[in-house]
C-alpha cells in the first residue's frame, strides 16, 4: 500500500479516542486510536454500545482506557470493510480476552504505550491477530526467551544496529500468530521457541509491510495450519498482523 503520508504518523498526532483508518492489508483492515492514562472522557464512553460501556466502567482507569480505544478502533475497522456488518452491536471479550466481533467477521485488538490497533475482516473460516510493540526501550533477555535455534542462526548475520528490531519483529509476529491460532489450538501449549519466524533481509521502515514466513515445529499441532504474517516498522513502533486457517487437503 503506497501513500504519500504515513498514516501511523498521523495517528500519533491524533487526539485520544478518535479512531483512524490506517491500513488496507490482504489480511484485513487496520484502524487505530490513541488513549490516555487518565480517566476515559464521558463522550468516548458514549461512543460504545451500552453493554461495552458498562464493561469499561468496571475496569481500573488504565485498563478502561485500553479497552475503550481498542473497541473504538475495532468499530472503525469493521465499518471500513467493503461489506461491513449491518449492525455492530456489543463487542465483548471472549474467555481468552479477544474481542468478539459480529457473526461472519473476524477481529483482533492490540494495545501498547497509548496506542490501540484493531484488525477486522470478513470470516472466511480463518482467524486473525494483530500486535503492536514499541522499539524503545530495548528489553534485555527477550531474545533468549523467544528465539529458536534456527532463528538465532539467522540473526548471526544481522548487523548489530538491527538486531533488536529483528528480535522484536519475531516476537510481535509470534504474538499476532498466537492470537490468530487461538481458536484452532485450544489448550495446546505452544512456546515461543516452537514457532519459527523468518524475515526478509533488512527490515526497514521505508519498506512498509513485508511478508514473514511462520511455521510451527512438526508434531505440535493436531491439525496443520497455514499461517500468514506481515510486519512493518513505523518510527519507534512495530506492527505485525497474522491470518491462520487449516491446511486444505488436496
């Protein structure tokens, strides 16, 4: 997707709780909204379905802010679809904490450091996941917790200045993939090191969203899954999106 203006930069300057359409990806539409650390203003709460509003009002301040911004972003993403829901209604949380979209649609929400992103699409028998991460500050020890042996080998050829971006990109993609896989894996435990991510060489901000290869180690999944993933860098933020469906027999 090519635009003269970076939509993510516009989001960073937008007032809190004012959702913006951001990206039209092959995996779905992405919208975002900023949120503040203070109490959610009443006008923003009124934008929610009454059921969701009551849910938000029961949360602590910070959690309420994340929830409201995420639901506002999700509504914007759903409304932006070519064939949007006739009625959006309430968007409650599933037992896993994921948003429950209207029947016939798929959705995912992510929050990080004052920004909420939502990914929405029409349900074609697949799951979706979105994740946002901040590149600052660097998290010491993350690589040893989430990288498999093959990924460590891949990173050995990466310039030192790019290592942290490459590590966080893999983490973010795995987070998005886990969300997308959640309905397929049930209670099957899958560790970070059991999901292998391969990135294009030189993940740079100017390149926009890039395709990443994602596979789960053999023998873990009861049903083979086709995992798609995209990742992009926007200043000090990183965004990953994933879509998952069962592999169709030939």
